[in-house]
C-alpha cells in the first residue's frame, strides 16, 4: 500500500478533527503541521506526535515527501494556500468554504489543473444519507417547486 503523506495547514479545532480522521485511514500519515503562530504549530505537533512543524505553510510545502495538504486556516487564506500548494506539486483538501468568490475559485481550480494535482472541497455533509436521498429525489424529478403563494 502506498502511503500518502499529509501536512495540516492550521492548528485550530478543524485541524484536530482532520488529524483524527486521517489517523483512521490506512495509508495516510500526517507528517507535518503549520501555523502562522509558531507556538501553536510547536504545541500542536507535540500534543499530537506530528514529527515536523512550521510557522509558514510555504516552508512545509517544500518537503519532498509531502503529497497532500489539508487546509484548516482562515477562509480568506484558502486561495493563496491552494495556489502555493499547487505550485509546489501538492494535492489539496480545502475545508469549507472553498474560497471567498468565483474569481478565487477559478484561480484555485486553474492552478491545480495546470500543476496536475487534485483539489477537493471538504464538505462533510455531501455524503450524509439524507442529502444523498435528497439528490436522488431531485435527479428522479420527484421534487417539484411549490406553487406561487405556498412557499414557507
């Protein structure tokens, strides 16, 4: 089995959730974490036994054995962090929301496409059974709009 080496960008709550989830995935190994606050990066790495930490995500992206980054940082940094990851040849999982606007989305998608890396939007509700069923009903044409005046 090929091991996918993962770096976490961010050290707050959502990164802790991603770390625990990744540790349950065979073949995934969290090898580094980064935070703009050096003390947060060092503390997170020590608390969770992550072997390397950085205070700048660009430095982490320089790791040759890093395959994928998971972005758990403020929303206004998603585009910059994704484009930089693509330029470094790293696949990206971006926590919701993907970005702030369509221009940023286009830049992120284009950068990943040009670099030949994957970009995944981390929306945990996409595969929740009730939403899967709703999608099936929509696809089957079984949900119709409410008549005018009957909207809730």
